[in-house]
């Protein structure tokens, strides 16, 4: 029996945002199972798994180590807790690096097809960025057509995945001092695919037993993601669709429309969703929507595909990872288009409770129960139109009695690419550096990552974000963290009122929010470039800057890779959810302490956001002191 009081209390426990709470209540009323319910059903979760001491890598196992030293201390092959934990971590990290990098490869393939005139609907919009990146690759641009340059560049970048040069071009963007540090530690990335393949090799039984050696390779693999696969995804997307500039839009489930055809674009890769934006503008589609009784077509984003569209097109965003089921629970979604990553495998089960159709578009990400409309560059616009048409034709199937849409979307600003931030500062980082030196801004934090039902949705992001800006620490964000801040109103210039006096004065002078939305998960690469350019202007390494990273609500293997390339780049990084490493005190000691001697940064785990802010501030002060400021 549905108990409204109980549901309200439960919703308040599950999510911070009122509109999310409203929809959690509706989902409960509709008898819909969500990630929170499934987490409850999984309790108690396996203690061995949480500590990272179970291994299921080979047919002699599965094995597990007794963390209390009373049971087995080695797996059948003889692996210790240190080795099992390190290998499991390397596995997670490499999966994340692979996901980002494979996304990057797809963007570059579309760039190549577009340059060769083989794709449908695409054009090269980011000509300025095309030239900048081409020159980094030593490609002559003078007197050449943009398509010629794009072809050479796409081929050069695609070559980076398996290059035998033993270095990745984009890693050259790092300051000399940081690169020297990588050289000394032996973690300079050699190619994108090589590091990931080598990781897979190293986690095979009997390939090394030294946990530190395995973890160092993890750092190298993560660098091949941050300064390789992810950075190429960002740059390729900027070249195809334009480098983001600041814009204003709307966020939360209230962006869904009561009287228009709603399409939710969910996943990570902008290559098809950008075409859907084009298709929805087609006058024929608009007329068809009206003929079906709708007042128009309403595109909204979800997760990082949403962030990509928000950054470049100002398309409103319905929410972050834990909102995917809640969006469907509004009863107002005609089609949810999915590409890949962070899409619950049960999404079609959720959709089956309403009229919503799920449309899968990637050959590598098919979901039982979903319609399948395969994305191919050469037919992208036709496919996009077909998807929009499917949504329009589904509109009459919407049951108005089952529709409930929260009515208060929140205004937000997005579009802060590294280029846009530099431009806002007048072309150089000097004003920002001056503000940091003067102590008006104490430092900066790159806050990234997901939602995780183990923590109240958005609570970690928002609480930590507010605490940091209060302490005059500028926050730059990507992914679901940025969406959380948007819902909480932190992505508005008015939010500067919540900041400390120094940060407030800088934000007011520039007309910017104290929390800047820099894009999707792969756009954490923008944060690296931002750090690199500031460090170069100061004549130091990234590892010297008074900055930190944070992933308060992470769940994904991609977040493991992001946190690792932040740390490997010299940026101490906070994790709000404990990684599965605590079964090995040696691994914990290496990652949270010993690493500092080599790369001037560590990971640290702190579930309480206020205590996390204390530790972040301490780290920023340590680096300020070392810089003599
Ligand atoms: Fe067990 Fe070793 Fe096989 Fe892992 S690799 S399952 S620890 S025997
Ligand atoms: S979508 S990886 S839940 S940020 Fe990029 Fe959000 Fe994390 Fe997915």
C-alpha cells in the first residue's frame, strides 16, 4: 500500500533537490523500481568486494582474502591482498580509460568522414580550434581548405591510439616541469590503446606480483586517457560542433514539457544528438508534431550527452545519472535516446511502465526491449529524423492522467570551455593569477563525477561546492557534479553572494558564477588544459598549483580514471565514496601518502563534505606556502 507520508520521508532521504524528491514520490506511487530500491535489495553488500580482496580472474578462483588474517592470506595462485586489490583497481581504471578513449575515437572517425565528404549533416564549425590543434600536430594550415586540414588532423589523432612514437602529442600541452616529473616516475603515456592493452595484460594471472608497479602503470594509463583519449574527444567535438561559449539555459526535471513532444537525449557522445537537434528544427517535423496535437518538440539532455548539448547549444538538461528513471516516471517522455555509458540496463523495464520508447543507437550498446536505430555517420541526419518522428508519433500514446512534471526549472549558466574562461579574463590568466596571489581566490577545485545511490543525490556535490566557494575557492565542474550544482542554483552569477568576499568580488567583476560548468566527463580534459596553461604562465608545474580535485559522489570506472589522471598530473584528489582498496593497507598507504613524494599529490577519501573541504583547504594552503604566496 502506498503511504504518502512514508514516501515523502524516503524521497527526502534519497535526493537533495525538491523536484527530484517530487518525482521519487511519484515513482513510488506508480510502483516503479529505481536504483535506490535495487540498492536496498542488495544489502548487505559483500564485504570482501567492498574491500577489494576478492578475485575472479581465472578458473582456479574465485578467491578471497580474509582481511582479519584468520582465513586464507593468498589466492590459489598465491596472490596476496596487495596484489588482488591493485589488480582490481587497475582493471577499474582501465575500463574507465577505455570508455573515454573509445568515445574519442568515434568522434575523430566522424571528423574524418566529414572531412572526406562522407558524412551526412555534419560540417566543421570549429575552424579556429581546428587550426590551433592542427598546428600542435605540425600540420601546415596556410592556404589549405578546412576539410584538408581536418582530414590530416583526424588521421594524425587517430594514429595516437596505437602510435609507435612512444608519446602522445596532446600530453605536450603539459608544462615542462610536469612532463619531467612523469619522465622521472616513468608514467609518461606512450599511446592510448597500448596502455589499456598493457593493463589488461598486467591483470592476467602471473604477470607481476608487485602492487606498486601495477599501480604506477595505472597512473600511466589514466594519463593516456586524460591527455589522450578524453582530450581528443573534447577537441574533436569542439572542431566538429564548435568550442563552447557561455550561455544560459535551464535544469531539472521541470524542463520537460506538458504539451510538447519530449525527447530525452541520454549517454555521452554528442555525434548523434547534435544531429537530433538539427532534425528537430526541420519545419516538417514541427508540422507533424502539431498534427499529432503537440505544441512543438522539446529536446532535453540527460547526463553527459546532455552536458555536451547544453555547453554548445544551450539545450536544457533534465538531470544527472539518478534522474534517468525519474524522467521516465514523469509519464511525459515520448522517446529516450541512448548512446552509451551510465545508462541503466533496466531502462527499458522502467520505460515499459509508461508509453516511453527507448531508442538505442550504438552498435556497442544495445539494450533488450529498446528500438534500435543504428547511428552511422553517412546516414546520421536521416536516422535523427527517424528518431524525432518516432517520438512525435508516440505523443498521442501519452496518458495525461499519469503525467506529473515538476514546474520549476532552475536557470543556469554553462559553456565555460578553457578558451571561454581565458577570453573572459582578457586573453591571459594574469588577472586570475593576481587574484590568487593576492589571496582573493585561495585556489581552485575541479569537482567531477557522478551520482551514487549510496549517498543522497547531489548532497555531496552541493554541500562541498557551497563550502568551498565560502572559503574563496573557485570551483570548476563537469559531468553530473555540474548538473547537481545547476539544480542547486550555484551556476548563476547571483550565486556569488554565497561566496567569500574575495571570490565574490572577482565573480562580480567578471559577471561569472563561482562554480563554472566546463562540460561532460571527457571534458575533464579542459580542466587539465586550464591547469597547464595557468602553470605555464606562472612558470611552474601543475603539481605546484594551489588546486585540488574532488569526486564526492562517484560510481563509475571512468571516475577512477579521472581521479587518477588528476593525481598523476599533480593534483590531490578527494573521493567521497571509498574505493575498493581498504583490504590492502599497503595500497592505501601508497595512494594516500607515499605518492606525494613522487608527484606532489595523493588521493584522499572523506565521505563528509565539510571535513573534505577542510582537507582540500589544507592542501591548497600547503601548495600556496610552497609557492611563497
Ligand atoms: Fe584466485 Fe589467483 Fe585466479 Fe585470482 S588469479 S582467481 S587469486 S587463482
Ligand atoms: S554521466 S560517468 S554518472 S559524471 Fe558522464 Fe555522470 Fe559519472 Fe556518468
